[in-house]
C-alpha cells in the first residue's frame, strides 16, 4: 500500500476516510477540531442560526431500485441538514456530466431531484453544469449543498451522547447498500430489495418535539451503523453497547450479506437515522417515530453504557460481547 | 449531432449551455425564469438577505501558471457571491478524487484553497470527499458552494443595465483561458502567461461605494466577455456597444489567440469583472478601481447604447460595427 496515493478506502466513510480527514483535509482547510465534526456546519449570522452542508454523489449504477442519483443527492443533503436539527430550506445542484450522456436520462434524474425537493419542502435555487470529455468521468456526478435554519435552542451534535441514552433507529438497516450492490452485480434475487432513500426532515421534526431529551441525530450512510456509532462514541467519549438481536434487518438483506460475506452493520443506509434519547423519553420518542411513515419499524437497538473510552461494542445473539470498529477499508465503493 | 446526447459544448457557458439550461435544467429543477438567472441566488430568511451559489471545477491541467484547481475553486465561488453584491462568508468543499491520485498533490491543492480563502476573508466550514475507481474521473474535481451576506439595499443583477451605462472591465482579458491552454498544449511562449485567478470581493467593495450608480456586476468566466455581455443584454433587454480598441489585452495573449484562431472576447477570465455604471459615476468608479491592486488596468470598454433587442455589437478597430453572439460550441473545454 503506497502511502502517497489516495485509495478507494479513503472514500469509504470508514477508518481511512477519517485518517485522511484528520491528517490532511481538516487541518489544511479549516481549524475545526475533530470533535466538532458533524453532518453540517452551524453558522451564526445576523442573529440567525444556519446549517450549511455539502455532499457529492458518485453512485454506480445511477438508477437502482428505490431511487436514482438524483433522489439520493437531494435526500442525502436534506438529511445532513435535518441531522443538525435544522429545517432544510435551499439546495444547490452542481452537475458534472460525461460527454455523450443521454439527455433523456439527465431529464429523468432532474425530474426526480425536483420531486424529491418538493416532497421534502426544499427549493433548488442555484446550480452549475460542467461537461468533461468522454472517459474523463463516469456518466454523471452530482453535488448538492444545502442551507437550513435552526429554529430552536437545542444543541444536536455528535458530541452530545450521555450515559443512559437509548439508541433508536427508525427501521431496517443495510437496504440502500444491498439494493445498489444487487443492481450493480446483476444479482437475481427472489425479493426485490429497494433502497431506503428518503428525506428524514419530517421524521426529525416529530422527534424534536421531545426537546432537550434528544441529544444526537445522525444518518448512518457510508460506513453504515457501526461506523456512525463509533464516530459518536469517539466524539462524545462514551461507550455504546448495541444489542444484535434488536437490529431491524430484512430477511433478503440478511441473505445477501450472508452469501457475500458482508456485515450489515457496515452497509450504507440513505433513509435511516440514529437518535440518542434520554432514557425517560425513549419510549415516547419510539412511539412518535412509529406513527410516522418512515418510522414504522423503529426500534431501540442499544444504549450508552459508560463514560470514557470512545468504545462501540455489540452484545451478540449468543450472549457474547465484542468490540466493533469503524469500517477499515472499502466494503462497497460508489454506494452514494 | 445527436440531439439526445450531452455534448462538450453544453458545458461551454455559451449558446449550447444556455439552451440546455433553458430547455431542460431550469424548468425541471426550479421555477426561476430565465430573466432571474444570476451568478447566485438571493434568499431572504429571518430578515437577513443571503446569496447562495455553487460551482464545480474540472480544469485540466489542475496546476497552471498563476494557480491551480484549488485557488480557482475558492476564488470562483467567492466571485460569484461578490457579483451579487454579497460579502462572501462561508464556503463548502466537495472533492471527487480518482483512486491513485497523489496525496502530495492533494495537499498542495488544499493548502492553496486555504490560502485563497484566508486571503478573501472567507471560511471553509464544511466538506465531503468521494473517491472513485481509477479511470472513472480525471484526477480531481472540486465543487465549492458559498453563502454570502447582502448588507445593503442595492439590487445588483444582470437585469439592471440602463441606457447610458458605461461598461468597465478591471483589466486585461483572456489571461486565464490562454494560460491554461498554453500549459495543457505545452506551448513554448517567450512570455509566461499567468492566469488572472483572483478573489474580486475586495474590489467589489470599492466599487459598491458608488451606491445606486452600480447596476450590474458579473465575472466573464466560461464563454468570456462576449458571452457574458450578451447574457446581460438579453436579461436587461438593451443594446450594448463595445469598442474594440478599448479592450485591454496583453500582447502575449493576443499573439496566442492570433496563431490559434481564438477570439479573446470568448476566452475565460477568472479575476475579471464587468461593471455597468451610471454615466455620471463612471469616471469616479474607474479611478476607484485603478487604485485597487486588481484594477490597475481598468478601462471603459463600451456602453449601453439603446433599449430593447438584447443586442451586443462591436465597433471594430477599422470603424465598422458587427453583431457579437454567444460562444456557439466549445472553444476550450475544461477551462475551469
């Protein structure tokens, strides 16, 4: 492994991504300490609190069951804003298109973006289109950046987890990653696995009704639930214990993971969130989530069991406890 | 020409770009009418006026005399905010990197981004890194989005040009495009042509001291001075007349253009702006600009000569007048 080169794993969202961020990108570009890393930046300007975030989407294939690169780009950025407790307001759309790409496919993707934006209640207000010669990009890449308003006094960050907090997920895990992988590899499945790609801002608004009991919100995209929880454990300096039997998992996703040797804890989600909630409000929050269309299968999957250490551990189905680390290399490239 | 495919010219910033925007992208993604198109969107939120903009950078080569893709990405987005009369505040950085790209080159690019941001007085506050397999992108693409504050009551838009306005440019034209082209093609020049890549927000602040006399500000990037002025002529429904002999042009740039059959009016700039100024304030504005390091060679290059028609015309050195249209196809791909 040549240390001077960028590897696929540097884009995985896992350990190598974090190393690149911590060693090179963040110290060079900004002065935000690692503990300050969140899905979006929070900015104060003129007495208004704004959240600002960006993501580029390079998913392959660009059309997959349950969505396409366009819905992914809109929902992903909406979700990054929502995870900061912000109300998403405005999006930008930056297109990089390979020469020879189909206008019809472009039209379909743009229509999906508009639909996703309308459905999430955000407006796409500015954009940019670049075209590169054939072979210099792979069909289409989309960047969306977003601005949202923080209209409450709560501080929702990855550093907010407290001992005793319950960890709630709003539904089955690994659906997006396996849907994209199955389509890419042409797997013939008995059950069609759909990506969970969805905008979570409506669900977040429900959850935030619990006020100060809500400590952390984060969407487990690249790197999956395990990597995201490990990040939060580090940011909050706590130990998080997951209960394997409590993890909601579709049978078909479980089957594909078993056959291909993938761990669903590391598979990307695009319509899931993890909420850290004070214990006295956990059951109420769970019920609120289950009343929302995107939270019907919400479940408590773990809790913050100790202070210190930045540890994530899993109580396995057979009663053991094992440490869980971030995704080390790259499990599934170009998943988002 | 297959009408169903995206062509290089669709990314030129010229006529094909406008067709794609007007026929497909804007009607699908948003409801902003063509006359509302500007370098950035202006948003009202909580009594605060914000400008929001995005641009992706795909320049090739990524290092060129006078800058690299990093300084271009920061300055370009700073300039789009400044052209709306906004004070640039916050930037995002979205990196798409090809597997195998050099960490050392990445470090150089990021350091340049930071330097450019510091020098323009903006902060890079959020980012994203994706890595795609070798051959699926060309080294590195960078998206920057930006948020700025509009702290005055002026309305600076492409629709604001008025009959009698003088058109001022802050220096020589075509430098960026020719610097990139010369490097890309390995042209051996006697004089090293440097890109004019620079942040224009400081210069804009000087210009805005003239208040309501400033009607339009725009940076003539892709498509060059001609395409930008034609856009403004259309948005403002006026006729603009340029004086060929007044156009500031470096000898070396003129020489390369002559040899390669390029028209400098269509060559990209990255540190130039066009200001439309009420006639009574034009001379004062020119003097203000000339006192600024980025405006030493500022010149009045034309004026708004009539209402209606959306025409751009050039009074040539030999005394004729000819119509000037937008860049039709793609003169220099991947210039920014």
